[in-house]
């Protein structure tokens, strides 16, 4: 078993060859109490890059204002595949198509991808997608691996159970 | 491409719609999800931390949604072992904290994907706890109107009790706090009262358990928002209550609704206009349709209703469209015959056509928040005359 330090500073153990949904993509943790950073920090060292959020509408409630602010600046787009898209694997093609479309429209060659929990449940192989984008389209894509399901983005919401105990 | 959003902000999800609905009830919802839910919107200077005040700069007014949503807080390992124990713990927590009069169970995207079995939890609630409960089959991937509609239907299956019909009584279905305000509900009640009708219950607005229980005594249901349609159909099947459809906006529309309520029969939809539309209304289907009728009375020949949210095909006219991509919105806005567009200003996409802003509380992060305002009876006519 290998251990890698997550964005939230916790250690997560993963079986080699087992579940893996990508490497962490630089910048700081954007969820959690203390050390909270703006989503825009993911683009700090990448002035020509764009964020792509892949997930369900319900996941957009986290940092909706920041996401929409970046959207208005042309620095973020959202891809919301359906349950069928996930179940059939079509979402993998949609991610590539979306990034290629955004690249062609806006001349962007570098993307940071954020994701919702469905991505994690399906153990999405981001490295394969990134390789395809690099080889076929000359586009660089990195992953921001912050995920509520994996427990490294917790603490941002008001949890009444915590509140009740306080 | 479909489902890729570059300029149009996301709307409230189906689960957030349920959350907004719960605020007005004595119930709670338990959601099988990896993260919890904070209040949707606070008034400026209101309760909570600054980051809880939605909208740019936290300066937006308006309020709906509470924490009457309890999350199971599932984690990666639960994908393998199942989430039912965590859901059960969330149910117990919800009962301890809120003492709810009823309980709805639902699923977030990750739990929907692994096929959470709420049936087992529901059976356990019915065996061990004395609280009415139902499942709302959501997945966090649809819009708020869908969530509210399905939740109202679920409430309809557990709350009303069979009663003798009381003539001259009506239920308001779909008057929820995202598209309606309590003032609008009160004004609609007054309009109905002035015309000899008594409102028994308000489904979506602030309401007591007692009134929900008595709702089956109504002579007719008035569906004021598309989110009330599922419940109306259920109550027609289960209790034999006929329903009339339409937002009570505009004098002519209100007269039509009163006539239909009296007869218990819905009038057929008017025919669609020929050629490209000269006006476009983008928003909740029934409000938009009421505005359309107002525009038609003012000489517009072909008014089209479009929405990114749930629409019911049975109440769509030819040319009406459920939008599923920004490309479709762009093609509607590019129509050369267009003289005016009504909708959230975040939908403009650079269009130069005359634009009349509509309320947009369903927009998760609007550039400029606009709360719903009264259009009951003649108020819409005065507003239309002012903006056109």
C-alpha cells in the first residue's frame, strides 16, 4: 500500500493498482476549515489556463459564487453529464470533447479539471484522458483532486450535528 | 455541445429545490450524500457566516432554505459496504434535532449512482418510528422544479387524509419560495376569497400539518407552478380532485382560471402562432405562459416559452422548447423576428434584443438577484404596460 498526502493534508492509503482518480493538480486546498483558498488559486501559476468542473448540478452548490465569477471571466466552464453518460462511460468522451471545444473557441491550451463524487465512485482514469488530450490535441490537463466523498474537502458546510454537540 | 455551460450559471439542483421546500414545512429531508447542506440564501446582515450569504459579495436579499436537510455524510468505503446504516443514523439525528412531523428520504449523485436502497430504510422507519415518511427519487442532476415537484407528490402520498369534499374550497399547488413569495400567496388567497373561494392548503408555501391533512377535502386544485403538477395528478387519481392549471397573473388569465375552477374543466390550449416568434419568455413554464397570454392580448402574434427547467409537454404550445444547451438558447435569441425577451439577465449571451428581466432566485449565483414580485390579477397587466 502506498500513502500519498492529500490536498487537505491528511494521509490516504490506496492499494497499488486499485482505486485511483488522478493526481493532485497543484495549488492549495479549496475546502475545509482553515487554509481555505479561492478556486482562482488553482489558476494562480497558470495565467492562460481554464478550469473545467465535471459533475452534477447538485455539486455546483459548493463555491457556486466563485465558480460563476470565474465563468463570467471566461476562466471556468461546467460539464454536467447525465447518469446515463456516467453509466455508459460516455462522460469520458464528453470531457475530451468539451476541453477540445473550449480550446478551439478560446485558444486555451492548459486546463485544470475539478470533479464531483461520481468521478470518484467510477475511479475515473484521468491520466489516460490527459494523455489523449496531450497526444491528439496538444492540450495539457491537470487534476484538482478535492472530493467530498474522499473526505478531503470537508468542513466547508454547516453541519448541524457538529453544531448541536458544541 | 450539450451539458457544457460556459456562460449560463447553474440553477438550483433538484435536491436544493427539496431543501427550499422543507423550509416551509414541519418536515425534514434526509439525503444520502457525501457533504452537508447549508442554508441556501440569507438576507443581508442575517443569520450565519458571511460565506453563507449567497450571491456576489454576500449582498443579496431574499431568504429560503434552511438546514432541515440531514446528510448521511458517506465516504469512499461506504461505496463498498453500503450506506444504509449511515442513512439510518442521519434519520435518528434528524428526529432528535428537529422533531419533524414527517420525513422524506432522497439520494445525492454519488448515492444514486451506487443504487442506495432507501426502501429498506423506509421499512425500518415505518416499523420502529412513528413518523410519516416517503422516498423522493432524486439524483442531484435535475433542476429545482423537478425536485420540488417530486417532493410535493411524495408529501401528497403521506400527509392528506380522506375527507368529505367541501364546496368552494381550493388547494394552491406549487407556490414554493423560489418562484413565489409569501406576499404573492397572500394576494392570491385574497383574490380567491374575493371570488368566493376558500384556500384549504398551500403546497410549497408556509403551511401547517393540519392543513396538509385537510387538503383532500378541496373541491378543486389550482396548480400555479409546474412543480405542483405531479401532486395535482396524484390527488386527482387518489382523491378525485380535479385540477386547473395556470399562474393567476393578469386579469384575463384570472377570469379564465375562475371559470375553469367553477366548471372543473380545463379549456384547450390556444393554437401556436405561425413563423418565428416575436417575443420569447424564458422561465418557469406556467408563469411564462401567463405572461405570454398578456403579450398576446397586447398584439404579439407568436410568443414562445422556453425554459432550462422542467416543462410539462401537455401544457406546451407548438414551438415551446425545453432548453438543454447554451447553443439552443443562442439559436432562439438569434431569431430575426424577436422584438422582446423576458428572462434572467444572465441568459442574455450578448443579445441586443430588448430585454425585460424576470425573477431569478432559481439561479444559484446570479449577477443580479431579482426576487419574485406580485403579478396577481391586474398587477401583471400594470407591470406589462410599464415594461413594454
